[in-house]
């Protein structure tokens, strides 16, 4: 169990990153009970918030492996058994493609149906949004100390974007209308990985023996870290140390590899993270170009904050702007790592709370 700090956002226009909501309102209701969830491929964060005089106050929260339950209904029934505190509105940020009122995850087997949730859980309204949309909406509640600046860029109005390597690779855009951002989901993480060096080509060939489609997610994710490591161990023809083999047997390989790189205990692990960071920089730039994110590029997800000690900002910047005729544009884009690991959950909570305005 974890305790999340209380969050207050009485006027969204006062936020560093003001967001537009479907309700077209910019103020929270005075009261209500809100359920928020960040459903990822590995873990699910669930929290219950009460709106007290326009302020979101966390009441209960829990984090558990996504595969602990075989349906989201069972997960919520386990989380919230108190029938005396009915939920007014809920929002689930899900790592998958939302199709109307339904979503099936890419890296987990659940299908979530909003209408079934409303009925089975007696919730007036359930919203389903992509987890990267939730991540984007959550940015509105963050402060300057929730970010690590990688490149300053130039402070200017314009679209923004979010890229989040975690279990998978999520990407979202944020359209700027002149006063507010409008987050929207994409499936850009599943676009083709494009080799740009001879080593990249060899990696692509290696991955082609394992997968039919080589997407960016295959190299820029937790799974991607393990894929790169396996390639380099084979390509460099270097035997894996026994201590590392033992750790792989008991711990998650991407975490083991990242820790070994941070501690400089194994050169293959170090090179793995070096490549991972380069690929993240390049794909961040590509997302910035596709969305013309002059308002900023935000790196979310659980990996980047944990490997800050391995990120050479000058090297990241060099790879980020290395796009020929578009170098001048990319130089203007601020790039920041999101340090708050509850951003997507916070975004889902605000989305649900704003929905209460229309349903109560």
C-alpha cells in the first residue's frame, strides 16, 4: 500500500500545462468520489479519491501485479468493498488501444468493457483512455521539481508530446489550441525500428530471428533492454558472468541489466544501456517531428528516472538533433524526464473528476 499526496487544482488554467477536458470545464466539482487506475502491462495502480471543496484528496491506494486478477472487475471488487462509499465516476488509463467503451491490453490478456464495469460496480460513469493520454493529463498537476531537464530548448507555445518506455513503449501527442493542451493517444511505439548504423543493422537481423515485426518497442522498453543485451552478448561473443546468470534466475532481467550498468559491473550491460538511451533519444526526436512538439517533449515511464546516472545530456542532445534539415527545429524543443511515477494515475483521477460535472 502507498499513500499519495493530496492534489489541488481548482483552476486548470493556473497549471504549468493547462489541459482541455471533454466536459469543456476548467474547474473541479465541490464533491464526489472518484476511482482512478493506471493499468500497465506489469503493474496496476488503483486509487480512490474524494473531492473535498474542489480538491482531490486520496483516500486509499494500492499497487499490484496486473496478472494478480483475471479481470478488472475482480480487481476493483477486491480493492473497493465499501458499499457505503459509492463511486461517482471512474477513469482507467490502460496500456492498450481503446475502441469506444472497450480496450484490450497489448501486454496483458484482459479485455475491459466500460459498460460492464458501470453495471457490475454500480459506477455512474466509467471512462477508458489510453495510459499515455492519462500520462499527458497528469502533467497538469506537476511542478517544476517533478522534471529533470535534458535539453532546455526554447520556451514557446505549440504542441507537445509524451514518450514512455516501460513494459512497452507508449507515445501520445498534445495538441495546443492556443490556451490548452488536448492529449490524444497514438500507437507510435509499434512503428518500425529503423537501423541507422552498422551495429543497428546487426541488431535488427538478430531481432528478426525472434520477431516477425521489429518495432521501436522491441528496443525501447524493459523488454527492449533485454533484447539488446542478448544481442550484444552474442555479437561480442563474451561469456555471461556467473553472478549475472544467477541474478537473472531470480530477478527481472531489465532491472538486473540496468543495475549492473549503473554500477559499472559488466561492459555488455553498460553498452546495452548506452544503445537503449540512444534509441530513446532518436525516437523522441522522431515523435517531436511528427507532432511538431515545439511546446516540449516529455519522457515518462518507469525506466528513464531510474537510469538518470547513465544519461549523458550532451550525448542525448547530439542524437536528438541529428536530423539534417530539421536540426534547427529540434534545437527549439525542450526535453524533460517526468520523475513522478504517479503521473498517469493522477491524470486518470482528474479526467474522472472532470467527468463528474456532467454526471452528477
